[in-house]
C-alpha cells in the first residue's frame, strides 16, 4: 500500500492523467471485541468500504460518481483528496485540488466566515499580496451580507455551504471535488455553482462530483462511475453510468436518461415573438422613458444572474406574464402559457438583431432555446436611441422543479453572432406540478390496463 501525495502540484496539461487509482481498497477496523466475543469466536475482520477500485481521470474530464447510501462514494472522494489513506492499492494525483466534502469540514465554527476564508487561502498557498482580492471574490460569490463577519456557528447550513464553495472556488483549482454538500444550497445558489462548473469545463479543468441523480450525471458529466457495496460496478461514459445505476436501483436494465431531446426543444417550438417595430402589446408593463435595471423589482428576478456581452445596457427591464397578462413568478403552474417581454433601449445601431430566450435547469442543462430568426421573424434593424419592447410567448410543459430563463441580444456577423448583452439566469421559475413524474418534460402520461 502506498499513497502518493508528497510531490508539489504542477499544472496538468490537457489529457494528462490527473487522478489514478490502482486496485484501491479501504478496510475500516472492527470495534475492539469483548472477552465474551473472543471466547465465542465472534471476532470480525472489519468493514470493507471499498474493494479493488481502479480508474483514471484525465484533465478536462467531469466524472460523476453514482451509488446508493453506503456504496462507498464519500470514502472514495476522501481517498482521492488525501483525507483518508487507502488500506491497499495506490493513489496518484497531479495538480491543485479544491474539495468540498462533509459540510463544514476544515472550517472553525468559532471563527468568522472571513477568517475561515483567509485561513483556507493561506493553506492553499495564497500570498499576502493577493489575499485581499481573493477575500473580496469569496465575499461577493458567497453573498451572505454581514454574516461574512460573524462566527460560522451562527450560520444556516446553506450559508455555510456558500462560504465553503466560494473559498474553494477562489483557490483556482485544477481539480474540483465535491461531495453531496451542494444539496443543502438553495436553487439559485446551485444554479450559480453549476455556472461556475461550466466555466471550469470550458477552461479544461477537472471536476469530480458525487450524486444520487443519474439525470444530472448524464447531462453534466463526461464520464461516470457506479459503486455498489464498495465495489466498482462500471466505469465509462456518463450516459452508460447513469443507465447502469438506474438498472441497479430498479433491479433491471434501464435506458440512459436522454440529453437534450426533440421534446425538450419543442418546449418553445410553438413560441411567438413580438418583432422590433411591430405590434407591441407589452408597452403598458413598463415605465417610459426606460429606467436602468428596473427588472430588479420583478418577482421572478434572480439577483445571482450572470451578465455577458460587449455592450451591457440594451435591456432595461424584463417582465414575465401569464395567459391573462398578469405579472407572475417565481412560482408558476406546469403547462402555463407565459410571455417574457423585454424593454429595450438601443445603445447603438444593430443592423441584424437577434433576440434569444433560453430555458435551463439549475444544473445548466438546456431545456429549450429560441430566437426571433429561428421563428422566421424578420430582423428589423435597430437605431441608436430607439426604445421598444420584444417578447416571446411559450408553453411550459415541465415537471416540477427550479428552472431559469436566459435572455439576450446579439447581432448577426456573417455566420456567427456578436453578443451585445446576454443575461444568464435572469429569471427564476419554480414550476409547481401535481404529477409525480420525474425528468424535465411533463408528458402528461396516462396509464391504462385492460
């Protein structure tokens, strides 16, 4: 048995093997037997949490670890991180590692969030010259207000999670490892975390996460591992791993959860768009002249949205209304017909404007995406200073859960789009549905037997 953790981390390159486990096992010793147990020959050998685990994780991969309670998932993560040493086999890591394991692990509840974050950064090798910038980054991402300077023993579990995640994020890891601790966060913060994971994936970083959700692993991960009773059932593509896990828990074969399906894309296929310069029934929803950032007062607004683009400010307000024209959100009924109307103040001439809407899950999986040009509506030019509204009307045949709406403006530039302003997750929807069906789309299925 050996454990390789002595070498200082170097930045791994794309395709490098960053985590290698070779025939790893973990045996937890049994409790010390009593004299009576010894006389009756009832001495146990211990509990094998993991047995003969072998896998390789390469730079740029996202690995999802699936398994029921007691399967060995958390033990495996602790061995990968180095918190636990394996009883047998070898473990090799390469690169800077940030890990979120058990909630609160590594944090002193008597210290403030700021002091804990500072200590975490020091352990990760952050020097004094960059410490203040790192702490500002952690404070902004955690977004817990004055509680950041209060003892963490006064925190809720969700606040604890926010500080822990923000601190791990600020360490700029090559490998980000997270147990099921994210489950304690609220939907908006989970959305924010998965947005960060998407950035890591785009940067070619490695993510290893534990989940009970095969849909999440199938959609978000590139590879998957399934554990059962400490044994490695399979290691392969995320889709195959999700299928194997579903077969395991249901006692038979199961198809893998689909990625974005034709049904997903059809969520907005019947959408209608109010084109620039056309009939504009939504003008009464807004104040004129436009006020900057008026959307912040809307009930569906997500204050943890992300804003992208080279010219922010075209979108001054967004309103979500139901079929009767009443402002709604964040809770809406499944099957509702909604309209998202945007108030626009053009900051420059836009010859070929593309207005787009996207619905995503809190894990950043795309449910539906649509634009005025996709619906065959003309891209009427915008002139600098022009004020107007545009809107999309769409059905919402979704299963219960949290969803987010992106909205943006881009200009056609040849075969590509020049994004002027894109507001990711600007609106939060909580879909209420009496059906117990799982997944994303509510097919309104009916069971019959004769």
